[in-house]
C-alpha cells in the first residue's frame, strides 16, 4: 500500500466516522426527530455514487471507506425512522 492509498483510506474513514457520534447519541436517547431524513437520503445517494466511482476507477480506498459510510448511513436512516418521535418509555412526565 502506498502513501496515497493510506491518505485516501484515512480521509475516507474520518469522513465516514463523522456519522458515528450522531448514531451513538440516537441509540442512547432513542429519539431522532431533529435528524433530517432528506439530508440522510441525499448523503446516501452521494455515497452510492462514490462507491460506483470507486469501482469504475478500481480504487480500493474509495470503495471500502464509502461502503463503511454507506453502512453507517443506512443504520442512521433506520434509527431515524424507528425513533422519529422518541421512545415513550424514556419520556419524562
């Protein structure tokens, strides 16, 4: 692996990991009404195009890091739908 691949993988991982704090917060609080579903869908479409671009270029760092990002964003979309209105069990009265 050369330095440009290491640079690409590092950049891609950091970008993908940017969704992790939101994912963790959503899992802890069991609410996601403030997370924009439209933003997540647009981001997912962009990531999908990056993966396709990676395959066309046969670029391993682009494929792997964006696939990881795709997984995190699909998970966030699932949580967004599941916890859109919060978890009634965690609501304070």
